[in-house]
């Protein structure tokens, strides 16, 4: 599956249409997670345009970007908190994440089941994931010029079934993004009007679906053993200085230009 490139993702959110999408989706995320006080929040895929809303409240906010996609430094002007990862082998301890945001991730994964196994592993027993994916019925899924037109879109029943099959219990869901995927000025200026009209008149044809699910702890998730390798990870307290010798999970936190892992 052809995954969006890190440069394309960054440029989309830097242009007027991408900024409008970010303004629309951020409040939606807050509806799901109104309080993350003292929690660890992880964004997997390309979630950095949305993670700042949790800063200053969560104990720790970090981002993980899949190797084939590439990685850029984040946040600007502050110590890096982003890592380049294999999506089916996250460099995090078991039960270490309270809230996990999947954005530009699920629809682009080459192995969705393996990705969700890793999400299940790193979430705490009370942990929750929030998946934001393109709606198969919506216009955005059919316009390849945006990141939401890439990968595999979903219908609400498909997404719910995928969560349940992966040992997650869906708790709530929403539709969002009725704004047409156009950067014309008259479209961007009427962003709020488009959303209100779409929610009332064309609810089934939203651009994206948002589904929150909690981890099921009464059934075990099989984890593939890796021979000859034992990993240990230690979270550094928030705000502490960056050590000269960094852990493998922090190796992407440099001032280098966008980086891609070779396939």
C-alpha cells in the first residue's frame, strides 16, 4: 500500500485547507478526551498537528511516525518528542500509554491487525484509543490530493467490527469534516457553515469517522515473540534535560531534515 510521504503530510497541514481541517478536528478530539490530566498521550501516524491541545495538561505527550512514511522534528523550538518506529513493534513498555491517537495511520497500515496488537499491548488496562479514518462514503476518501484520499477508507460498521475483532470495545463515535476538499477561498471562509450544514443534512457522507475504543482486559492478545532480543525502556520525567546518550526510541529527535527509513 502506498503510504503518504512525510513531506506531503507536512505541506498539507501548512496550506489553508489543512489548517482549516486542523481547526475543525481539534475540538472534536477534545470532546472525546476532555481531561488527560497526568496521563501519557501518544500520537501514532501523523498526529502532531493535533497533539498540542493536550500539552500543559497531560504528563507526557509524544509522537510516533512509521518508518516508510518518514519523520520530522516535533515540536518546533522545544526538545524533540517524536520517534521513528515500526508500527508493529513500538519501542514502548507494556501498559505505558493512557490515550493513543491513531491519525493517518490505520488506513495506511500494511498490517492493520499487527498494528492494533501493538496498540493493545502499550495501552494501560484503562487505556483508550481514538481512531480518525477516512469515511468510505465521503468525498474526501475519493480525492487523492489530500492525505484522507490515501489508503483504505472505512464505513462505520467496518471500523466497529475491526475494533471488536482486535479486543477493543467501541465506546463512542462521531462523524466530521463536511468541508469540501478544496482550497478555494470561498470554501475556506465558510468552513463552519459547511460543517453545520453537513452535520444536519449529509451526516452519512462526512469526510472522516472518529471512533473511540477501550482496551478489553478480560482476554489476552497473542504477542509474537522475538528471538534473542529483550528490550528495556525507561520514560524520562517530563521536562528533564536530554541526555547525551539517548535511547533507541529517541533516535529520531534530531534537527535533521525529514527522514525516511529504507524499506
